[in-house]
């Protein structure tokens, strides 16, 4: 299986730039450009686009490495829990806190959620690092 261009990825001006490019910071290259399907199919390429949708798509694409890392971590944790020898008393809150932090960062980068507040973390029994 091929690996994707290393992250983190950043949307040009947080997706607000007209170019809608997504850059790999470590590789210093463009990894994607968000385009609107409306642009080509509905207007014959005349330039009508949904700017809000393009911004959101650009941010979502830029969050892909974070989302992939979060999914890999949660997948690993769930796999461990399904192990027949799993003891729920050995589940460490700090391990889950790191997963929640990563998921929150990915969702925030994608523009899908705000970062949890310290009070929300405390309600979950998680202390801020």
C-alpha cells in the first residue's frame, strides 16, 4: 500500500485563498487543489462556484493526515479492547485523552468542530496537559 505525502497539511490561508491549494509542510509541495463540481458541469467552466463549500472542502482535505492518524489510533485501541484478555480496569485515561485530543484537533482543522474547552475535558475526567 502506498503512503500519502507526509503531514501536516495546511490549506492556503485556511481555505480562504482563491487558489484552494493544500500544502504538505514537511514536503513543501502542493498535495491537492479543491475544485467545485458545479464549476465544470453546471457552468461549462465559466467560473461560478460556491465559495463556502470550496473553503470547507479545502480545510477537510488539509485535515486528512490528522484524521487518518486519529482513525489509526482509535482502530488500534478498539482492536486491543476486543482482545479476549482485555481487562477494562487497565484502560488508561491518558491514552484516551491523547486520542480525544487528536480527534478534536482533526475535527477543528477540518472546520467540523470547536476544540473542547477545559471544562468539557474536566467533565470527561481528563486533565489538561
